[in-house]
C-alpha cells in the first residue's frame, strides 16, 4: 500500500498542463469526454487526446484510477498547505 501512495504523489502532476488539470478535474467529477468538451469549448476528440496524455504522464490506464489519483493529490496538497 505504501508503494501506491508514494507513486501517486509528486512530480507527475506537475508535468500536467493547465488544460490537462482542468480535464482531469472534470473527469474526476464523472463527466464524459463529450460533456468535458462542451464545458471547455473543445471537441471531444481533443478531450480524448488530453486524456491519453494524462494517462501517459500519470502512468495510469483508467478514468477511475485518474479520479482516485486526482482526489488523493487534492487531499494531500490541502493537508500540506494547512
């Protein structure tokens, strides 16, 4: 379990672009690529491309894993700043 936590935190999230952070946040809320595209004013194909980049940078393979990692990152970031 400790390997998961140490692997999930850190520099990988810093490598994400601002747009990738936006998409990851919306993805973690359960939105589809189409809905994310509508919210951000981009095509769902562009969203899919960003999602693939997010998966690659975070070394993950699913939306669920992305949502969990995003939630953990937000939680640990808030703990570290308080």
